[in-house]
C-alpha cells in the first residue's frame, strides 16, 4: 500500500481539480433551465431560447427564427432547421455533440425516458453569469483518511443499460451497469453495483452510494465515487477509496436528472469520508410534467 503522504497528496490534487470543474463557468451550477420534448412535439418555443424546437424521427431539431438573435451551432448561425445532437455540454464534452450557444449561454440536449419506456428529450441552458461559487455553495470535505481506502474484488458482468428512476419525477436515465465491487467493512461483506460512465478516455467505473451520514452530514440523495481499473483489460479493481465520494450535481441545481441510489448500494454504516453536505440547500422542484413541455 502506498504511503499516507502519497495517497493524501494525490487526493488533494484530485480534490482541487474536481471542485474547479464543478464550479467552472459552464459547470453544473450554471444550469438555469431544463425543458422537455416528447416524440410528437412540433414547433415548441422555450422562454430562454430563440426559434422553435421539434422531435423528428428521434432527432431534436432547432428551427431558427425568421429574424433576430439565433443559436450558434458549431460556430455557425443556421439558416434552416438543424439537429442539435444530444450529449454533454462541450465543457465536459464527448461523443458527437457540438458546441451550441445563445449569446453567452450554452445549450445542450439530452436523451431520457418515461416510465412507459417511451423516449423523452431534454434541452438545457447554462448561464455562466449564474454559476455558483464554491464559497456560496459551502462545499467542504472530511480530511483524507487512508482507513477509508478499502480493498475488494471487482466482478465484471455483461454491460446492461438499466433505466433508473431519478430525482426528476417521471423521468428515467440510462445507467450502464458493468458489474459489482465486493469489500468487507467491520467483518461484514458488501457488494456495490457499479455504473460504467462513458468518458473521453474510456469507461469510468462509478459507485453511487447512500450511507448513514446521507442527509444530516452528507448529501441526502447520495454520493458517487470513481473507482480505478488496475489493468489494461478493465477486469480488475483493487480498491474503493471513500475519500473520493462527492455529492451529485442535483445537490447544486434543479436542472438535472440524477439517478436514485440502487437498493444494493444503501450502506448500513457511516462513511465519515469524502465530501460533506453543501451548506446551501436546493429546494427540489420538478421541470417535467407528463403531457406538457417547458415551453412558453
């Protein structure tokens, strides 16, 4: 096992980068709107955006206004209907999505689903002028404790796209499950379901947990922990380090669809490590209502 100084130093560098990413100009705290489209929606308008929005054969289509300000799509002003390809915003970008702006605001589209399995399409707006600072959010963490770096065994499984319930009632989000990580704590065995998050550098294994600190000490909807593959074949994970546990984006904004914690990942002990609950509370309100959209 590496020295405490090494582990703590690596964590401190990672912690700085994580906080900087969360609170950057187009980070999660800059979200100011989340609109919804269903499969048969045509020419819908949204309060903070120009033109109209439609869904055509599963594609999200933006039609620019006849005159006045419009979107910038991949560096150009569209002269006719154009697809806005779903994907994370370009700050975190991957996949085939392109940079889309309306003035200083960034625009992105997402794919989700409803309880009946039908597709649901989201349009989000990020405003860097509204981004919360780390001081305003009141984000802190426990000091690094190597006792919370716990060995275990990864058991890969066939990738399964599981449609998870989310904090946005009526909306489900695909969470690709890739296997389990089993560890022992105080003589008891635990097996966590792992999600395989798609990133620009490959699959990132993630554990989404709740524990006995969730709510009073840490964020109530749970925290996520990135694990690391120990080999080039992505078949071995040797450790889970709870010092890397961080609050979900829904701790900072209403305009997200964070999945709920799997039943298997509800831990019956206190994890006194990782990120604490933000001092600023977000009052949960819903942006989706079945049969309607968020348009003007």
